[in-house]
C-alpha cells in the first residue's frame, strides 16, 4: 500500500523517491474528508477535463454534453484566431506559456510527446499521424514547429517536417521553425558555438 | 474542477503553482484505470497506513485488525530497542533519516509540527500534550530533543524542554539536545559565529 | 599596504573582498622570486601586450618594434578574412569566444565598454568615436552589432546604431544585429515573452 | 608573456583559466601608473606584511624594524589573551573568521597547509615540526585542533594529534578537537550519518 502509493507518485512529472515519500506521509496525516475529496476529484477528471478533438490539448469545460462526439477547445473554436497558422508544440504547458507571451494568435497542435533518442518515451509517443491528418484536412498556410531547442526537440521537429513534407508540396504549405539566436540574457562571453552560428546566420 | 485540483496539489509539501498544473495535465492524460487505481489508494490510506498510538509515526501494517484499539509501530514494539531513551523528532522523514544513519537504538516520539515564530503552523501543531503524557507514563531515563538547528527548531526544542521540566524534576529524567558543532563538510573559513561558539564549547 | 593591495585586487574583474584578502595572504606566503617575477611581468605587460590600432583588441606580439607607430593584430592583418564584414563586440573575451565558435570570418571592433543604464561605467566608456572613424574610413558593407542580449547590451547596440546611421545612409552600409530567438537548450515551457516574440518573428 | 601571466594567475587561490585570462585583459587595459603601483606593492609585500615568528600568521606592521630578528603579531603579544589555550588552524583566513566570531580568546598556530590524501600539497606542507617545537617550549594547557570537518581536515588533525602525543603525555597537555554535531541550519531530514552519530554522541 505504502509502496504502491510511492510507485504511483513516482510517475508524476518531476517527482523523485524522497518527495514521493513525503507525499505519502502528508496524505497519511490528512483527515478522511480531504482524502475522499481528492479521490473524488481524480475520478471526475475525465468528466470535466477534456482533450480537444482538434488540437489535443486538455481543457476544462464543466457542464458540457459528454454524449456529443466532438469537442473543441476555446482556442480551436475562436474565430478571431488566425486559422492559417498552426503551431506544433510538445505539451500543454508549452502552449500555455506561449499563450502567456501574447506573441501568437494562430491555432495549435499538441504533439503530446517527444521523439526520444534512446527509444524510451516516458509517457506517450508524439501524435504524428494526427498532425498529418489535421494538416491534410485543414490545410493551414503555415505550420510552425515550436519544439524546444534541445536534442530531443530538434529530433522531433525534424521528424515532423519529414512527415509533413508530402502535404507541404501538394498544398504548398510553408513549414517553419522558431528562430534560433540569442535568447534574452545571453552573454557573448558565454555563448555556445551553435547559438553563435545561428545568431550570425539570422542577423538582421 | 481544474482549479480545485490545482488547489489540492498546492497543499502537498513542496508543490508550487507550476508543478500543481503539471500534475493536473499529467492526470488528465492518464487512462481511467490509472486514475481509479490512484483514487482507490487514497481511500485506503487510512486503512493500511496507521499512526502509532505510542510515537505517532505513520506506519504501514497491512491486514491488521482495525477493531483493536491500540496500534504500536514496529519500533515501539521492538523489545531490542532501548526503552529508556526517547528521541523527540519533528516529522516522519526525520525519523526515517535517523534510522538510516543507524546511530540510534532507542524509541521515538513524533511531534508532527514545529512552533512557528509567526504563529502560522502550516499543517498541524506539535503534540506537546501527548509528549507530556507519554513521558509521564513511560518515564524514560533520557529524552533527546532532536529538532533541526533552525530558528523554528530551536524554538520548538525550548518549548518542549519547558513542558517536560516538571516531569524531569519529579522523575529525575534527563532532557538533552543533539550536540552542536561542526557538521560533516564544515570549513573553518566559512563557519558562522554560532557554530564556532558551539564547536568550541563542545570541544573534546 | 595590506589595505592598498586589497583595494587594488578589488578592481580586478569578478573579485570581491573575501577573495582579495585570500590573494594578499597567498602573495604574503610566496617567496621573493615569485613576487619579483610577477611584478616584472606587470611592468612588461605594456611592452608585450599591445592594443590593435584598428580593432582595439589586446594581442600579444613579442619582439615587435615598439617604435613603429601602427600596430595591427593578426586578425586585422589577415587578408583571408572578409574585410567587408565588421563585427562590433563589447570586450576581448567576447571576441575570443566568437573566434572559438568558428562561425565568423570577418573583422572586429572592440568597444571596450557598455553603456550602463545608471551612468556608472565600471572600467571605461565604449569607443563610439573610434567606431565611427573606422567605419567612415574602411567602409565595410555590413556592420554587425554583437552585444549581449542584456539591457545594457541592447542599450549599447541602440546607441551604436544611432551613431552609425549617417555613415550607413551615406555609404549604403548595412547595420545589423545578431539574430534573436531560441538559444541552445531553451525549453518552450520556460521561455520568456521577449524571446518567444523574437523566435516567432524570426521563424524560418 | 601573455601565457606567463596566465600561468602566474592560475596559481592564485580559486582562479581558473577563464578568470586568469580576464585578469590579463584587465591589466592590459590599465594605464602604466596602475601597473607600476601594483608591481611596487608586490615588491614591498615582504617588507610590510610579516609572518609572525610565533604563530606563523601573516600580519601587517608598517614601520617596524626589519633588522630585529623576532616578530610577534598583535595576538601573540596580547597579554590579555589566554596563553594556556592554543588553537591550531589551517590558514590565515580560518583564523580571521574565528576572530570575527569572538568565540575564542586564546592563542593560535597557523599550520599553513593540509595533509592531502593523494600526496599533492597545493601550496605548502603543514608546519608540524614548528607546532611540536612551539608546544614543547610554551607548554599550553590545552591545544585545540581546529581543522575543517573535511577528509583532509580530519586527516591533518589526526596527524597533528599523533605528533603532539609525546608532549601531551610528558607535560600533561590536553589535546582536543572542535565539537562535532549540528551546525547552524542543519535539518534532520537531510542530516548525514556521520553528523547524526556525532550529534547524538555529543548530546547534552
């Protein structure tokens, strides 16, 4: 029981053995009401937090009709957002952070995973097939691959580009990537060769 | 729903808004089975993880008879442990860490909280009354106050000593504190005045 | 004496009171030979390390004729380097780091300082006048302002652009800045608004 | 020249290649006056900063008679300090830090080095012989070995004790070490086994 809970918490993002243990002690010290309430919330997650059929992000929409087959999140249904721009992100928190920056007004697609280099996908594999289908159906003018500037992110971006290539040719879609260069705070004294090369190439 | 879950996770030890949100997204992405299993574990915590009637630590004891009124953890019931020594700790993980050091072979008492300086007790208040009662009943020869060497820890220790004072006099119990001085790795170049004063006074 | 040395070391880049003191104790513990040798090196710095008349970087050129009025460093005299490209950097170590990246094959100009926002220039003020003169004389086709992506760096870049503006118009020089965007390792989850805006605008 | 200076700065405590280079550039950018002044200070260090004949710490005593053979620092000459207590420290900054704590009013002896485990003594070897001689001559009542709680510090302390053993027996000197235990800020949750063992043994 103790071990099963530890095991479950270890699956939570960013949680190691020490904190998993602290969680169990924390829960053991709570009253029945708190635990029942929490368990109840867990059972209802699927009812109230839905995955958008179109962009695959999770969104909360209390009171919606669970029998209706198609759900669209508020971004996908927003007619004021540029539908010709599709930004491909890895995960929900990336999308949220981009929204917070107010720099983007197009649509999104959440891959839900990264192509790992060693073949170990921690949670789930990227939705490349769904990206292909959505692109073929909606034919945006530009698809922006917005993965992190990490090895896994670059790898995932490259793979997404390859998959989108036939559609890009057929429908003359532009497939772009976020610009590389100096991010806020970068000092020339400590800049790495890759960033320097990118910053120079993308000078303007 | 989303917000209620965030709110609940914010009560978990060491969890801030960003990680609470990541937890919710993580859970939203899990299948029903995982969620049901987790909710089930939460509801059973109280059945399988019990608080020791004697030292107040939490311990896992599957299959024990819930109708029996008194529970003793394996440390409190261990006749090979020195019953004349009682170590007072703040919380379960402290106790676990001390056990791991194999430095101590007496009994424990878990206060379950610290006396905060600003009057805000985050989770629960220290069990001073229970400490008093247990001491009066069991009359160990020595009580070691093993709180952290922080302001809150010192404050809690001082208060515990004061509460135990009448019993200490009446039954000639010794009340001690963990030794202060150089901890492993301390360098004289960076030592603080308080530690230097303690290290000098406790030289041997 | 002790205090004078401390004071002198405090002027060294990145040295605070504690390390200044350690330096003095270190020197006090060295033998006469070491100290004489070090003092000798200090007196000869100006003989062997020269500042390039053209780009203002410091370079070591033992045995050159100190009476000759004009010195050019090996980069400025290298005919294999693109003379139509001039990169403006803040300081010598920035230049060295860019050279290490092998991303750039043009010429340089070392400003030797940053425009601080609070008016306190730590060591020296930027050589804007010399930049203006060199640009007017050599007329490169493009000047790349390569300051750090910090507030001071941006401020200095803006000022340099303004100063170069009349020359840029007159001789049709392009004045550019290093590209902004995702630097190596940037994760979308933690990206700041400014970098996101830049990365989106500079997508390709 | 450039490389010789780098090499010299690399011998300074806590200085790595990057900072050594920054120092050289910094010096190259200074005027002759600054460099001459600094070189002058280096040459005078030995005149104004002296090593105490009795405790081997460095101290500044401008204007003292360099021909007088014996120098005593102000601590060694202070008749208000407890001469029966001798504290053995590794280096000058340790002594300074202890003085700052105002926890100690006895005399000192600066070893000037640590016994390294791998046989590489970075700057100089500990003055064990001088410690032996001073102890035999001055016969304090107690010698406190105040090395850091690191592996090298413990090793040096052990060796010092062994060397002092015959004198300790002969003159009935007490040889002690700084107390071990919880240093300020130590939390029980993160305490290491060695510190826990010491804190428990030294409880009071």
